[in-house]
C-alpha cells in the first residue's frame, strides 16, 4: 500500500479503538450490554480475521500460502474458543478454569507459531535451527515470565493446575511474538515486510492481553470491558490489516529478487541468540529478586540444564551443517569442473559458432567455428569486445536485442546481416550470470531459399508480378491508409483467339511482354498483379484524380495494343480497363476490387479498348442482368419464348423471298423483354445454346406452313459454335421436322470467323454440304476481312443497318454500301440491305442489292400473321415495293 493509504488506515484504526474504548461511558452501558458487546467483538473479530487470512493464502503460493492458512486456522480456533464461552454464558453456566475452550486457545498459539516459522522460510521445509531457536526463545521467555510473575503465582487463587495454565498463556504468546520479531531482525522481507510486522504486533497485543488475563485469573477477577478486551480487539484488527497488506503486495509486480533475503549481520545475530536469552533470564531474575529463593533456584537449575542441552544440540547441528556444507562445496566444485569440461566439448563439437560475453561485453570464450567464421588473428585477441567484432550491430536492432536479453533476463532469437562477412547470421542469445552466451550460424543460403519460396508464394511464376494473394494484401494496406487509391483492372482483348490459334507458348510470351510494358509505364513503386488468365491489375496510391488516371489508362492501352514481336511473327491484342476509386467512399478492399471488375465488364461490353470508371448505376445494371440470368434459366421450360418473323423482299421480283426468325421473350412480370437486353445475358451464361436449338426447330416447323419458294433465316450464336455437335444438331432438326434444307438459311456474325476460325470453317462447310445456305450478318461492323469472305462458304452478305440508315444523304454511307454491293457481285454472293425504313432507301439499294429487309417493308409479325402478310406484300397493287 502507499504510505498515504497506510496513514489513513491508521487514523481509522485509532478512531475505531477510541470509540470502542469510550462507548460504554458515552452510552452508560449496563453489565448485560457489556457482555453482549464483548460477545460480538470476541466472535466477529476472529471470524473476520480467519476469512481475511484464508483469502490472503489463496492469493499466495509456496510457503506464504501455508503460513496464511496456519494464521487462518489459528484465528478460527480463536473464534471456536470464544464461541464455547459465549454458549456457556447463554446457558447460565460458569465453567471452572481451565475449561475445554482453553484447548482451542493453546492450539491457536501453535498454529500462529507454525505460521511464523513458515513466513520466515524461503524453502518449504522448517530446519532444525529454527526449532532450536524457538525452543531457546520459549525457554528464556518462560523462565523470565516465571521470575516476573513469581508473586502472582505464589498468591494465585485458582489452584496449581489453573495457575500453570494461566502462566503458560503469556509465556507462549510472548515467545511467538519474540520469534516473529527475531525473524524481522534476521531477514529482509521486501514488499511483505510491513504486513509481517503488523502480524508480529498482533501477536504481541495477544500476548499482552493474555498477560493481563492471566493476572486477572490468578487474582480472582475478570472484566468484560477494559484494557484486556481492547488488546484482543486490537490483535484481531491488526491480523485483518496484515492480511490486507499481503493481498495488496501480491497484486504489485514482483521484482526479480527472492521475496525473503538474509541480512548481512544475520550470522552475528544467530550466534548472539543464546547469549541474549541468558541475559534476559538473569536480568528478570535480578529485577524480580528470586535469586535467593530455593524453589526458583531449583526450577532455574532444571530449566538451565534444558537450556544448555538445547544450546548444545543447536551448536552441534550448526557445526555438522558447516561440515556438510564444506563437503558439498568441494563436491560441487568438482562437478562444476567436470560439467565445464563436458560443456567445452559440446561447444566445440556443435555446428554453431559460439561466443561467451561478460557483463562488459568482452569476449571470454569462442569455439573453433566462431574463429573460422569471424576470422582469426587480431579479430579474436584478448580484450576484444562484441562491438569490436560486429561494430555495425551497435547501432542496429541486433545491439538492442543483445541489451534486451541482458536487461530482461530472457533469451532471444533473431537474424542479422553482417556487412563485413557479407552473410546473414541466425542468432540465439541466452542470458547468464556472467553476461551472455551467443550461438550463431551462417544462414545466407537458407535465407535466400526462404526468400525465393516467399517470392514464389506471392508472385506469378510466369510474369513475376504479384499474384492474387499479394495483390489483395497490398490492396488492404492501401484501403487502410488515408491516401486515395485507384484500382485498375486490365483485360486483354482477343487473347483467347491468339492462344487458340497460335498456341500457348505464344500466349505465355504475350503475357510476359504485357507485364513488362505495364512495369515500364507504371514503375516499380506501383503494385502490379496478374490475377489470372489475361487479367492484370494495378494499385495507384495518392493519384492526381480522374483525368490523370484516364490518361494513364489510355497510355497503358496504347502500349499493350502495340504489336508484340514473338519469334518471327507480330502479334497484336487490345486491352480494356475498368477503374474503381476509393476517394470519397468508405469502401473496403474487396468492394474496390469488385467495383473495378464491374467497371471492366462495362468497358468490354461497351467496346474493345475502352476505359470505364465504376459508377453505382453499373452495379444496378449488373444486378439486373443477374436477375435476367436467373429468370432465363427456366424461361424455355415455362414456354415464355416465341418467334416473330420479318419478311425479306426480293428486289427484282418484288415478292417475298423469305423470313428472318427473331426471338421474343414474354416475361410473366417484366412483359416483353428486348432481345438486345436478354440475348447478351444468354450468350454469357451459355443458355443461348438451348434457346437457339429451340428457335431453329420452331422456325422449321413454322416454315413448313409457307409456300415452298419462301425460305426461313435463323441466327446462330457464336456460343453455339463452341459446342461439339452444332452441325449434328442442325441436321437432326431438319430431319425430324422434315424441312427442306435448301429453304434454310443460317445467319452468323463476323465474331464466329474470329473465334477458332479453323474449326468453325469446318462446321460451316459441313452445314453447306447439307444444302443449307450461310449468310454473313451485320457485315461491315467487325473486321470485314476479304480473306474470310473468300474462304468461308457464304451465300449471302447482309449489309448492317448502320450503313443503310445514312442513305441516301450520306456520301460515306453510299460509298460503303456501293463497295459491298460490288464486292458481293464480284464474289457471286447475294447482298441483302438490312434496316430499310424509307422509300428513298429502298429505291437507292434496289440498284445493287438482291434483297431488302426493314420496317418500311414490314415489322416482325407472329407466325399466325404470315399468310396474310405474304398475300399483302405479293399483291400487284403494292406498287411501292415493286421495281
């Protein structure tokens, strides 16, 4: 406890004792009130003291726990003895002294004696010297008490046996108090000293109270209130305070010293103990005047003989102990020497280098491995210090590690790089009484291997960029920092086509070249990762804003899109970039990466080579597409799809030559969903394969109802070409429906030619061999390669509506359409103009196109309307369509 706290407790203690002493006079208590007060304090005080001591024992360990448990049992016995007397009083019975409760009081003294002995021990065992010391003290105190009380003993009114019992009360308790005082004098109890001193004072108060109690018994008087009872209350209160002090002391951090240490003058005090005891006996005998009394002389002789025997045994034990100690010291020295020899052998045979350093950091031992690693000669001469061998360690973490080991007394393990040796050392340092033992070895190769493993675990083995694990860790660090960050997701356009057509080796080389170009532009300070396949990512921390990030993204696209020379061939791909910014948003790393991915999806959907920043509306749109994808999963089984048919007009005859089957989705809740909305979703999910198969069969079944000279055109999705059985599926559809293959036209886009062109060419030739016609849809919007037109078995070219919409006013549109018409004519392929919406457009394309299709001719109609529509369009009076 703090000194201020102790002073406060002392003030409260004194105030309580003053109130207890003065209360009877203030309240004019009667004899029954005094008896009640005495019973209350004589029961409550010891019981509370017992509980406090027990709790102190629970918070302790070792000999302290045993000591406080002895004090707790002693206080409980005090309560039991007082309870016996209270019960006698309640029954109106006055026992003859000594009565049975007195046994509890004597046992209490025995337990307090054992507690004092335990409190004075570092070890749990009580040695003979302590027993001899207590015996000497008790003999001296008993004899001194006998001399002091000789007149009271002679005039006692309670008989010889009662007088003897009453006499031994103060003699026993004064002995316990003296033993405790001697323990305080011989040992330094550290943080527990004050609490132990309070316990000694409590025992002394009990001894004084018992002294007055014994005198009162011998004189035939006893008082319920007075100094005797006050001393008992003081004794219980001091025990409680002592227990509280011990509990608080146990809560404080312990120092590294033993809790009980011997004073430097302990040997002198131990040797002087018999002389002090004899001196106390002679002084009390002289003062009391019993030196000439024959009875006391006889008693004194008996006790003197016992005293001499105890002192003799005590000295014999001390001499024998010293002899054994000298023998043990010699044996220990020999064992130590042998142990040191074995240790030297172990240290020389170990694979570790070993240095032993004293408290001044001087090297006092080194083994052969250390000499070989550090270098012999001047480096390991006498008087060299650890800092002389490793001067750079003095100002680095290594020096701090060494000092921490010495100061804290705890071993440490660490790694350091030694510039003089150009090596990494693995170090284990252990504290010793003399200084420090250091074990170290060269771990340069192991560290290089570990660094390599660490690098491989966090980097892409092909490009050397950060892998997904490292990238996400860097992304978390960027998100946790206060700086703004931009996440760029970079996806290569047409990489799959390169990988499929030119091979994986070329694809890998292309990825390596792309990674190099990203590093050249972004620099080493920017975290760049390959997240998988042809997808790269970069983290820009502390960017300058949206416009600067856009410029950087466009620069990356230009660099990546430039031709790559791989071997002897030039390979070219594009790139699309999605960007998510952390500024102004409380967004976590996973959300940032997700938003960048959504922006990349929007960029690839919009156009190849685009840059898109994440916008919240993109997420809404993506959720909408996910909902469509979910609804599409069962739409075919629920019969929600239908076909509409748009007529194709033969411009020479002015009659209907065929119909294009167009897919429609009648959603039960959304209504009619636009094909532009759901077909891309079906393409991505692969559901378009089943839907396309259904559309082909349904179109063939409907076309069977038309005139034999009218064909039907069905669109094939690029995703259908990725299946292994497209040609077989088409053949099976016309066979099962009984439809004439010559009336079937399959429309494909230029994407089919770009993806796995060799395989797709074989599929188209197989279809053409069945008599099916192949039309190239939306010509002019893609690559429009003449080589594809020459090699693929197309029978028709359909000019995209974007070019027709510019007619007849746009000269550029006229030039493009005229070129396509001339190309078709030269290649012997029919040409169809899509998207004709005006008479002027129809009149213009009539001069070079074979067919026309568009709203001006007719909007798409249900199958049930086709017979009437054919009759209407083929009627002679329909002059606006005729040539």
